[in-house]
């Protein structure tokens, strides 16, 4: 069931549910779905509508930036039912086996990976390279033997038909009587009870000027990283410092993955790289190899967690670019408009699509046209803890909330990580003919060019065992509050080199099981 609060009449009594989830993006939908199938009554609050609108998105651009430009703050957030799943690239990758900054081991999340994969319609093949190639009955790339100190794992690509979670678990939730999705429902304050031991309600505002109150047994902030910190800090009518911020930790340790196009690969090197490392396709899922620096190499070269992978960039006028536009239009929900726009180029695109399908089905590899630009990219974690931070600005948005201020920094150590790892690869990748390294990459006198954020915003409400140095505990419960949890990449104390979606979904599923067990006991 859905209720558009912008069209709803004012009411003196509150809305009530067993669990109130703030945010209907990837985490919120995953959590709501897990609770709904276990019979829990859920109120799911979405600040936007069923689709993206310019008016709604414009509210996100009011965030202030200082330090380095963090593109994800303005361009990586989406205010609509489905959140970032409306535009994300669809890759899944697990967290590292060991990360001392996390209060839980990776093995805690592994039982939930299969459930997340099922929601996203990908296969259940292993992520570790040797186990993957054994299970897929295919030979591992010989090139891996040339790269000691690197650990090979493979990511999985969610099919375009399942990337927009609003159209998969979201559609199921809209049909469930136990779940109510409230649209255009911006949470503006978490109301602390007088004793400051729990949340008694959340206040919601609409652009039409209405205010609503939601009460629940449990509240979960499942907003994105920036929005999570903003809501916790702005909830200050009872505690001036905000909710969960008695130790001044909310907004701290904001971080992202750094990404750098280190080299363009042409000639003999391109042929070798494509033969050895172009993506594999099994059971309908595409798998791309990632080469992580192992712990020993990180220690030897003083590296932050970092990995290398091969990226494929299609010219805008290529047939494959048209194919991609058509496929992503299903995710965006504008198929007919895309078909009309690309009508003249559809015949060549269909030929390219046939080639892709043939290679995938009979050779279990992705086809890479000659016009495709092949790039060696490096992805690195930021320093732990990061010195970047989210705070509140002095100005207010149209809903009366303080705009967030994102102070994002890139350190000398992070630059050095890229240089040292690129140098290690340069010595070992063969053939070297055709590997064109970025100008100035190995010149320590020059600042590195083209480092950007990967739009994987994390931190600000980090989990940890010490309440004085973190916001949530290992179960995502806010320290000192009995009924408030955070299901967001905001809880990630580090990023490792991994993508964030799979660990985020696993954490959300785990939280769903804990809340359901508590409510059903």
C-alpha cells in the first residue's frame, strides 16, 4: 500500500507501525522486504515520489562542499522510491575477510550474501578466483601467476532487469498489506524521549507544508550517508548535540573510495589483457576480475587497501553505447523514450547485441569491440580514520532542515598509495608495449591528476565497539538508544577496496532478522 503525504490531509493522531524505516533506497527496501516476509508491520518513509523529478533532486544540490569536490554528494544521491538503485552500476563484491576496524568479521555477513544475490537475480558462484574458476570448470588466467602479492576475486553484475529495486522487492512491498510506503515524506527530526533512552517518534514534513508524526516500536535510519548524518545532527530539540552524538562522532570519518584511471591499454598489451582478463559470463551473470593488494604487499609498500581492475569505455557513437543506453533505460524506466531517441541506430545496436549474446552463451566471455577503450583503473580506500566530516550549514532547505556541509579531503598518503601500487604493477605487467601510464603518475614532484570519488559515500555514523569512538554497535543499534538503528553505508568504519552494495544489503538482511526475532518473541 502507498500513501502520498503531499496529497494527504492533516491528521492529529500519529501513524503507527512496528518498524518505521526512513529511506526507501537499497538498504531500506532490502530491510523492509526481509521484515515483511516475516509478518512485521512496516512504515517505509521515502522523501521523494515514485519517480525522480527535477524539483525533488534539486533539494540535494543545496548541500555545501568544502575541501575537495565530492561529486557523489550532488550526483550520487537520488530522492525517489528506489534511491540509488535507479542509477547504480549493479556490481556486487564482498567485504575483505579481515578488517580490524569492523566490529564484526566478514564471516558474519557471508550467510546473507546468497539472499541478497537472489533478490538481485545473480548466480551463487564464489567470489574468490580459484574457487570461482573451479566451480565454473574453466582455467584461471595464466597472467595471475605473474602478479605475486595480489589476491584475485571477481565481482558480479546485477542484470539490468533487477538493478532498479523499486520494480522488484519494491513492487512486492507496495502490494503487501503489512507494509505502507509513504511518499514525499521527509523525516526532519527523530524525537528523543525525555529520558533519552529511546526514540518516541519521528516528525515528517512535506513540501506542501504538512507535518506528520510516526510512532513505532523500532526506528531504522536507512538513508544515504550524507542524509543519515544530517538527520541525526538536526534532531536536536531534546539533545542540543543531536541524536547519537553525545561523543561528537556523528558526521566524523566520512570517506569514499578513490578511483584513478592509471593507464590506457593498447596494442599487444590490449590483446593479452582481453584474452586473459575480459569478463566471464556464467549462469546469466557477468563476472569481472579484481586484483587486490594482499596484506603482506600493503605492509611492504605502505599501501591503503587498493585493487586494480580493467574498465571498458565505449565511444558515445558506437553501437555498444546504444545497447547500453537501451539496457539502462529499463533500469531508469524510460524504455519507450530511449527507443524513439535511438531509432536510427537500432539496427546496428541489435547486431552488436547478438554478438554479445553469442559470446556469452557459447564462449562464456563478454565481447569487447575493437573500438572499445581499455583502461586500467585503481580503486583505493581512504585513510582510517578519515579526516573528512559531515556537519550542518547555517542555511535551511525548503523543508526547514539545515543543509549538510561535506568537508572531503584527499591526503598525501592516499596519493602515495596510488603511486606505489601503480609502480608495482608497471614492473610486472607484460607485455609492457601498449600500456600508457598517466602522465606524471610516477613523478612525486607533481600532484596526481584525475583522482575522483567513486560515489560510494561511507561513514558519519560508524559502527564500533567503543561508544566513545563510534555511533552504532555491531548490530547497527545506536549506542545508548534501545530502539534506533542505522542501516546505511554511513555505518562503514572503513571501505576496504570493495564495492558497498553487497555488504550493505547483507547488513540490512541481518538487521531485519534481529528485529523480526525481537518483535515475534
